[in-house]
C-alpha cells in the first residue's frame, strides 16, 4: 500500500522534536528551513486525491501555515509552482482558493519575477465557469496595487462590468475605484467611470446598485442619476442590504431634495420603516435624513424629534455599549440645539455599574446637556451616583459634571452642599477634582464663597495630586483670602516648600513651590499679589519672596508677569493694583465650566450627524487629512431645489461647496475654524503667491497658479478701474454706483473667497430678517439680485457680487427656522447698504 501522508500538524511536531534532539548536545540545529518545510508538505499533498475531506483539511492547514510564515516577513515566492499545483487539484474548495489568492497577491508585490505568472493565473480564472471564482479573480487583480500590472487589470475590470452574473459586476464596480486611485487618467480614458454611470442607471440588482452608488459618491459623480432613478431607489429601498440602505439614505441626503411639501411627506412615509429597523445603523441613517429634510420646518422638525425618540431610547437602553455610546454622542449634538424634547431621556441615563467607562462618561455629558432649572437637582443626584464609581476617571468626571450642572442652570442651592462631602473623601483624586469644581463654581457664583471657601481651605495641600487641582486651590486662597484667616501663611508655606512629594510634578530647588508645573507657579504668583492687595501687612513677606523667585525663574512668561506686578505695585500702589487685578469674577467657567459649543460648531456637527465628527466633537476636516481623500474632479449638481450641498464636509467658509465649475479642492487651504471670523490673515499678494496657505511651501510668487491669482483679481475688483479712480482726484459720480452687474459663469475659488472674507472683517454689516415663508430655493431666489451663490449648506448660504464700477460684496445668510441672519461685507459702505436693502426685500417676499 501507499505510504500514509503526514498532516501539517505532524510535520510541525516532527520538526520541533528534531530541533530539540539536535540541541541536547549543547548546539541547537535546525532540521530544515520554513520554505523547504512547506514545499515538502505541498509535494506530499499533491500526490493525494484532492477530493477526499481529510486531504482538503490538510491542504487548508498547510496554506494557513504558509500565510503565517508570509506575514512574518519570510519570502515564500519560491513556492509559487507547488502552491498552484496543490490548489489546482482542489478547485471546488473555495476557502483554499481564497488563501491561494492572498498568497499570490503578496508574492506579486514582493517578487516581480513571478508577478507575470500571478497575473496570468488570475486571467485564467476570470474565464472560469464559476462566477465566484471569476469575482474573486477580479477582486484579487484589483488588489495587487502594482503599477506595472495595471495595464492587465483594466481590461479585466471592463469585462467584469458586463459579466452576466451580479457578483462579478459588483466586484468589478469596486475595482474601478481601486484602479482610479492608482491611475485616474487611464481609468477615465478607458471609459470605466462612464460604464459605472451607465450601470447605475440601468442595473436591477440591488447589490450592484449599492456598489455603484458608493463608487460614484466617492468620485463625486452622482449627478448622472436622474430624479426618477432616485425615486425608484426609494421605492425599492427595502430590497437593499442594510449597508445599502444606509448608503442610499446618505446619497438622498446629499443629492436629492423634495421640491414640494407633498413630495417631502411622501419621501418620509416611504422611508419611515427605517426607524423600526433591527439594525442600529439603518435607524440612525434614517433619523439623520428625516432631521435634515425637516430642519427648516419647525413644526415638522418637532414631530420628527418625537418620532425618533422611541428608537433612540431603545438603542441607549440596549446591551451593546458601542451602539449606545454612538447614539448618545448623536443625541448630545441634537440636545445642544434643542434640549427640551430630549429631557424625557434623563430617566434613561441612570447609573449602571456594568456599563463601560466611555459609556458612563457619555451619559454624564448628556446629563449636563439636558439639565435645566427644573431637573437640576435630580440630574446632580444621579451624577453623585456616578461619583461613587470605582473607576477614578468616571468618578472625577462626575464631580466635574456636578459643578457644570450648577453653573449651567444658574443655581447652586443644595448642589454645592452635597459636593462639600467629597472634600473629605479618602480618594485623593476626588478631592482634587472637587477643588477644581469649586473653583469653577466660584468663578460663576462668587456669592457662594462663604459656604465653599472655608471648607476648601481646610484641605491638606499635600494630599492634592494634580497640578490643575493645586492651581485651583491656590486661586481660591488668593481670590477669597479675606475669608481665610491663615491664607497668607498657607500660601507662604506652599511657596517656600522645596519638595512637594508628587511624582513627576516635583523638582527640588528654589523655584516657586518647588513645583515644575507652570500652572502652579503662575497661580502662586497671582494669588500672592491678589492677597497682598487685600491684606498688605500680613502678605508683605510672602509677596517679596514670591516676586524675588519669580524674577529669577527660567520661564520668561513668569518673569515678565512678575515684573509687571512689581511695576504696578511701585507705580500705582496697592489700591490701584487692587482695582486693576481684582476684577469681579467673570462668567467664564474655566476648565469645568462646560462652555457650550459655538453655534457654528453645532451646525457643523448637525450636518455631520452619524459620523465620527459627533464622537470627536470636531468637524471632519480636523481629523481627516486631505491627502487621504480621493480627488473629486467631476462636476456635480444638486437634484431638486433644496438647500443641501453636493458634498458637504463642513458648513464653514473653508468648505464652500463647488457649484457649476467653481475652483476645485486643490484651492482648499487649512482646516476650517469654528468661527468664520477667525481665519488667519494674509495679504492678497501673499495668498496669490502661496495658494497652500503656507508661505514657506512656495519659494517665489512666480509659482502661484494663475487661476488663484484670477480669483483674487475678481474679488478685489477691476484693477484698471481701481487704478483710474486712485489717480483721478475728482472721480465721477458713476464711480460710486451701487448697482450690481450680472455675474454669469463666474469662477471664484474657495481660498480666494475665504481670504477676502477675513480681510473684510472690519467692514461687516449685519441684520436679522423674518422670512415670508419657509425657505425654498433660497440661493436661486437671492441670485435674482445679481449675487452669485458660491457655496451652501442646509442652514448657510454664501454669495458674491460685483458692482458696475468694480466694487466687491460678500454675503453670508444663516437660517434658523423662519429667521435669517445676514452678514454683508464690503469696503464700500453704500454698496453694502444697498445690497442689504435688496436682500431684506427678497427675504420678506420669499
């Protein structure tokens, strides 16, 4: 009989034992290398019947070991022939085929000498009768990412787009995107993008349609789909996969707007099933679509909020912490805009010990967002339960949230009294966080000092660990030292102490307080001077010692601050210095004041609901690098007359939406700040010479692209007219004309608009208007006044206009329900006033 074939596990055991036996004499020897080991196993398996289950199992084990060696960096390309031969005898085994393709892709990248053989293998498999093999072959070829082999990949992808089986077409559509990332020009020239567009308009299989939508959305080419096609997608949305349904919701949100109120209700009724779906992603995608479709219609928006509350509360109460966390982050964004409907959820975010850390912190943040005067005590009581958590991070965050709740609602009755209990807590981290919380509360409510300050002053300074807590403790003693009899001596002891015994924050030496933390040093200096202005005789030794050491400190900011205090005391005396530096406690709340996000940031996060932006609390352009995005070079247009941008990544001026061929993404500079008035200022000449926003990136102005220079010439007005007016001491009356000229097909770059907006910050004219009705086609309505819509988002519109004499006017209209805020910027005040009157009239008759 034939000799029995050993399995891979047996071969590995024999190899291990052989190495062990060889090492007993004192010198370990290796019986054979990894490549020879796998080669021998493959040769043995090739001689067996590949249809037998035990042989198929041994082959899978052998290929798993092959891939394991390959992932550790060992070159296994020499096994190409035996691997192909072994797999050819088991064609029906799809898992084995997948492992072979994984090996072939890695081999083609590592060893160019076998890459042609690998490609030929894939080409042969693209003609296989099994559509699964054909699809796997196309997918593997597109994943090679070898530039030299792209010429062989493109025809295969083109052929796959016309394959009779849906799986092969779906794989080929995704392959088009991979090819586009490698070589845009070749992919477009061969018509692959047009093939995908044609497939999207004629395909019936929902999986293929989903892939087409994804690819076209990434390329910014969804304008090829008609409204009727989008409506047909909506009518068949239930037949899409869950991922397909989410993608379709996003596509409708960005590229389809109902033209009438009846159509909007029809769309919401068709998609209503998504709110009762078993998949949380579909629920959130549907909720986002509903919220954005009704954002400008208050009554309908309130109805949608009530409609989505049920599914959202179910997800939060579920047993999947990741899903609950993501939903809580989205609810925080919605509650920041309109907290009243969500206050019924306070009972849903009660303390559960089994919750994860990040889920507990998210619940605490939502408590702060939903707190009001009516439920402040209840939310604070629930936060006290979180403060007893065994996790120090959760407990510290709970203490901070208690203070933020009191600050937000403007009432400390009963809340700060409970917070005093934590000053004597056995956990030092809670003691420190409580001191910070009291400092934040005293900033907002200085009248509560009689209750809080004596208790805070009795805390042992040596037991406070963090530098933030130490700085807060010192600030309390300095600002409210008149209430603490021993305050000067406590501060003097802190400033003279050379070793505070707190790990990394401690140094030995003559610096203030012996603490390396800049916060503590600055806090001691400020507190000493503040207290000296109130109690001069007692604090004279303290302030002399602190100022003397501060003037010699290596920190130049501390030295300058100390010199300023010394000059104030010498120049205007104690009384004058007291009036200057002991200002009333501001309403700013410091670290734990819970300062609300700006309105602009809230609008951005609302536009980016159900994305990572709401988790990070920042716009997507702050954490997604531009180079990681596919360059979108296709012209786009909106389907319908709504106010949703084609490709919204931000609603700030830094992310104006390209309309009708306006300059592309290469004109974008740095990420958008949260406030349009906070853009960095550079001159027009610098911007033209350095379109990237970094003057060091381009050595000479000659490198500036002409399109960007043209943008600035357009924004700054006609140079000839400006020069003529400057040289003419008696300009004609026509030079002051405030009539806007027709814009036509003007091309204005985003960088140019952003730069000019910043330069005209001091020439701003703002007004508020009441809309005549719910806004529809606002951009087209305003364009009647010869103002060109440069970009738009669901709640913000940007316009550009030029007067007949070359004057420039920039306009930003922000919507909030039926209210509109208009910001007009122009160096010509008369032109701005004229445009303001025109816009106010148009908004009233809207």
